[in-house]
């Protein structure tokens, strides 16, 4: 029996039984490319940049609105401005939630702000019933809500500027 010709092309083989330099080089380059893709592609590269610029901008807007809205204003007009700050605070909360930046201090600050809002609404109703815009409990409630916003800003700034766990490139 004579061996039939092989349908596959023959490649020159080295003395060790492997392919010659040209075939080995292609395999080595392909292996390096695959390893490089795995090394760079398996990291958490989609994480937002440390510092979260969108949250920083929202916090700046919230801080300016709080400063400008209640600077030397009567409690009644300041209360109207505090009502408008709710939208900015909600946007900051959404961004913190999106970036998974919630911690116990921030949750406590949000809870304090909610309580201060409820207190202000209740004392505003009392002040309206008494027809006394300078009602002392209402003034204190407005001041407490402003302080709660300041605490919220401080808590958000703290979680925004805290370094991410590890170096931010932990494997997913």
C-alpha cells in the first residue's frame, strides 16, 4: 500500500517537531494580543472618573441655590426657595444612586432633610392658621431645613471625594 497524498499543505518542521519561526511568530503574536485584550478588557473601565463631575456640578448648583435663595431673606420667601431645592436634591440623590455612592452618613442626611421638610410644612400650616408670618417655630423649622441641606451637601461631598474601593480598577 502506498500512502495517499495528504490534502493538507505541508509546513516545514523544525528539529523539535514544531513549526518554523514564521508559524510560531504568528501564534506568539496572537497569544500576546489575546492576553492583552483579557488584561485590559476585564477591568472595571466603565466606572465613572473618580470625582464624579456630574455630581460635582449638581452639588455646586444646590449650594449656590441654597446660598442665593435664603441669603438674608424672610422665612416665608426662604421657604419658597427651599421648596425649589427639592428638585436639585432629588437629582443629586439619583446621581449618587447611579454611581453607588450611598453610605450610612448620606442616608442619615437624607432622612434628616425629610424630617426637616415635614416639620417646616407643619409649622407653615400653624403659622398660616395664626396669620403670623414671624411665627417662631416656623422660623426655627426653616433654619433647621437649611441646616439639613448643608448636612446633605457635606455628606454628598464626602462620598463624592472619597476614593473608590481599591484603585477603581478591580476586576468585575
